[in-house]
C-alpha cells in the first residue's frame, strides 16, 4: 500500500526541502523526485486498481499518474535550462522548484483520492500552487494573466462546489467508491448538480464558455509552465468531469458534455484563424483538444478510449510545442507570429520540432492524436449521426490549416536580418523526446485499451 | 431555525448591496468581515440547537478565518494611506450596480423556484443563489482586485450558509479543506494584487495580446 502513496510522499518531501534549500539542491531534488515518480507510476499501472478510505486508483487515475509523472520530469529538465532566459524572475529559483513540486503534488492528489470533495480541494489547490508560477516573468501582463487565472478559475470552481453539494444531497456521501457502487437515481437536483460541477471543472479545463483565462495564461507564462498547464493541468481538471460522468451516468449529462465539447472545438478553431500570437494560438489548440476529449468522455466506450489516447498523446505533443515556443521566444524576443521568420535556417532543430509537433497536435497521421480523434469521431457517428461529424471535422480542419500554415510561415519565410540565433541542445532535445513519446503512444494503444476494459466494457 | 436562516440571508444580501455602492476599500472589507461573523453566529446557534460538533467547529473556523484573518490580511496589503484607498471608477455606475444587485435577488428567486424548490423545499433557498449571483456581479462590476477577491468570498460565504444549514452532516474535512484553500488563495492573491498595483503598465501594446 505504501507504494501507492509514494508519488505524494516524494513530491511533498521535495517541495518542503526546496523551501529551505539553495537553488542547486532544489533543482537536483526536483529532478530526483520526478525521476522516482515515473517508475512508481508505471508500476502502479500494472498493479490492481485500489479502493481504500483515502485512495481510489482506477484505470483513469493510472493513466493520469503516468502522464503527469513524465511531464513532471521533462518540465523539470527543460526548466533548468530555460531559467536563464528570465531576466528578473518573481521567485527565487528554489521557490520556483518548491511551487513546481507542490503543483505536481496537488495534481497527483486530485487523481488519487477517494472523495469528490477532496478532488475539488486538490484541483483548487493547483490554482494556489501555480498562480505564482504563471507570474514568474514578473512583468505586468504576466501578473495580470495570473490574477485573471486566480479569479476566473476560483469562481468556476465555486460553481462546481455548489454542484458537488447538490450531488451530496442525493447520494449522502462523497466517497467515490460508494457513489459508484450505489448509483444515485436520476433526479432534477442531481442533474443540476452534475451540470454545475461540469461547468466548474470545465472552467479549469478551458471548456467554453468559461475558458477566457486560458489563452492569457498560456500566452504570458514561461514555456515550461505553459507546457505543464496545457499537458497535464487541463486534463487533471477534466479528470473531475470524468468522475462526475461516472457518478451521474445520465443521458442528459452526457448530452450536456457533448454540446459543451462541440462548442469548445468550434469556438477554439474560430479564434485560431486570426490569431497573431503563436503562444495564444497553441493555447486555443489546447482548448480544442480538451473539447475533443470532453466529447470522447461523454460518449463512453470507444469514445472514452479515444479520449484517453488523445489525452496522453496531446500531453507529450503539446508540451513539446510549448517548450519549442520557449526556444523561439528566448531567441526572437517576440510572441508575434509575423515577427518570427527563417526558423529553419536559424534554429533548425526547433523549427523541424515545431513543424512535427504542430502536425501532431492538429491530429495529422501517424501521430496517436489522429487515432484518438478517429475513435471519437467514429463514436460520434454511431451515436449522433453524420451532421455532428461534419461540424467536428470542419472545426478540426480549420484548426489544422490555421496552425500549420502559421507554423510553416514562421519556419520557412525568408527575410533579410541580422538575427543571430542557434539551438541549445537541452532545449532542443527535450521537446524532441516528448514528440517521440507522443508518436510512441500508438504502440501503447493495446495497453490503454486493456487497462480501460473495466470502464469501457 | 428557518426564520433565522431567512433573516441572516437577507442581512447578507443587504450587506452585499452596501458593498456594491461603497468606493472605500476598507469599508468593503469591514462589511465582508461583518457578514462572515453573521454566518458564524448563525452556524453556532444552529450547531448548539442540533448538538452538532461539526457545525460548532465550522462556526469557529468561519469567525477566525473569514471574519478575522482574511480581512486583517487584506487590510495589511493596502497601502499605508489605506483609509484613503478608493476605487475611483468602477465598470458599472454605482446606481446601476445597486439596481442590478436587486435584480439578481429577483433572478435568484425565479431560478430557485423554477429548478430546485420542489426538490429542496426550503422557503429561503433562493437567498444563497441570489448571493452567488451578487458575488459574481461584484467581481464583474469592479476593476479593483481586492473587491474582486471579496466578490469571490461572498460566493463562498453563500455556500457556507447554504451548506451549513441544509447539510450539517457534510464531512468537516471538506469544509476545513475549502477554508484552507481559501487561505491559500487569499495569500497568493495578496502577493499578486500588490505586484499588480506596483507594476501597472501604461504600455497599451502589452494589453493588445489579451484580446481575441
């Protein structure tokens, strides 16, 4: 049983020591903590699911644990090389590491606990632990983005708390195992409660219409923070929605989630068309992917399998994209797409990495995101018919063209300049590793299918 | 206790409307403190009548954290001449904001009776919903980060009033956790708000990115 607690113990220990230690020790401790989390999470993957008074670890939790652990390590390594690009950081380095560890701890906690109220507390805690990370650039836009993040997400989460109280009114327990065992009967109050909880957790996941914090934060926080936000924080919030959909598996709730998912991908793809800033553009891409995952969750079975493939593959590919945008920002000192050019010539590893990662996040074959989206769209066709498939395909096509056209323009456009830039090996290597992992998710699909069998049937 | 619940609820609504027309931040914080103490007293009396230790603990936590600590912390974050600190221009004019505040009370009543009344059956159940709307409106109608934070806490107060009264058996660990989270949010917000004031930028170009 101790093993199940190890990810929590390791990260909390690292966080506490980082508060007192110097920069170097903090960095080493964080890297050790992240390195330990990966084998432990992989080992938990092969162990049986567990349900105790405090822990509830099922297939979805296992998938989340492995994904968070890997992104934790790559973000830690990338941060250690990226920090020199921040001229006047808001926090001392050891505090940055401490908050990063606490942030990961709160995500681990959220996906492991056996109580809906504690999941809410964990997800709210991710806001507290990450708000200062968002503002680390220490300029007015990043501080403003951090404030918007705190207030919008917190308001959203209050709405989900109201929903959880309504659910409690019907189930008389917040213990997830008990709720799943004794399914609550469909009533108006549980429907309203579940819908409010979905809207609230959806706020944190960047789901329309409460998504407005997301592009500001992703656009203005430093690359490693944007990466960890997009790849694992948003899915951690979706994890709350998955639990709600398991507790209240009613048709109305599924349709509500489906409509929110459709609206999210449609609006995200529209916002991408005219986007002038590359980090914001990828933020909307994250929103679009979260919308697709939400659709998959709402459909269950093959849709849920597709959602999980998409979730894992997106985590690796999108973190790769954001690490690479960090390389571009540190070299070109601009977030504007129009001001970035000749990437292939100036930073070839970054350029080709960005081209491939962009193809991956927009669902180009042979990346696993394509397979995940294929499963989801097939399930949509079987349940809702062809009209919705057309809407989804149009939105995905718009996103695909918008992103890849702009990335190609940044990479291949030629302009006379005296720009002297070059790739740094750690900053170029980590994104390429994550991109490779995103591709390798293809080979893990049988394992994902196998682990999900109890849930997808 | 139903009458007491309705009375405290109306007091809460009145206090939020008072906050809505206030421009001096100190008075808004003091009003929030008063509203938290009112909820704490209500929970204490309810706990004493029901002989429910959880409610008594919750009442004490509400008084200490929401009534005392958070207002104290926010006041400390004000500038030295805090008694002069005022929000010169709000998003919505004062008179309109009061009218809208009252409008949200009516909306809360309609929403409650259309959706939850048949299931819950509590006569004053629309009060927490009205408070939730008013909290959201306080956040939207003000530019000042301190007032926005208080708007958020008004929303949470409505939950404590509602949850504490209707679900006294709700596990204390959850409500305690929520309070701990709130302390964290307020402390982090304190840092961010201070930085926000110190770093106010006049470079319009920096804000262009936030559009679209």
